[in-house]
């Protein structure tokens, strides 16, 4: 049930973030604002749906959380972990500026997923990986459904 709620939270954020991004960047003539991920071959689809969720969850959410745990015995740094992880997640998705901002907010939800299951590290890792993979699979299907 928590997986579904966290997945839905990533989409609920889009209802707020996307209109703001469209308003801010609608006047951008720079072609880099319109770059999107290339999903035209099987290897790219595999990387997006399987490889990227595993690697990004490990390095950007799980490992960052473990590093924060090493230096933190109090709860006051939990927010800093989520913020740091979300910033790194956004930076990893440099297709265009609105995409980076959007993935920053998704990164907040994914980092919270690691934090939520912090007492069960394996469950935390695989839950967030599954949410990430589901998001990427849905995005890939939409790219194919609405591409020229």
C-alpha cells in the first residue's frame, strides 16, 4: 500500500509543479529547454526501466542516507538528507531545466521512501527502486504513445 501511495505522491506533485514550470519556461527559445531522453532502442528502455532505478536508488538515495546516518545520531539532519538526495537526483537528470526541477520534486518523494523504511534497509531500497522503475516504465509508455 505504501508503494502505491508513494508512487501516487510523485504524480500528485506533477499537478502542482508542471503548470508552474510551463508558465516559467513557456517563453524559452533555447532548444536545450526542449531536450528529452532518447528512448528509441531496447538498450535505452532497459537502462531506463531496470538499470537506472537500481543504480540511482543505490547511489542517490540509499548510499546518501547511509552517509548521513554515519554522521548523524539526531533527527535534525533527516530533512537535510532528503534535500541533498533530491538535489542530486535532479542534477542526474540534466535533459533540460524543467525536467531537472521536476525530478528534484520526485527525488523528495523517493528519498522520503528510504527514510520511511529506514529500519528495514532492504525493503527501503527495493521499494524505492520499484517506485522509480514504475515511474520510468509509465514515462516510457507515454513517450511511445505520444511520439510522432
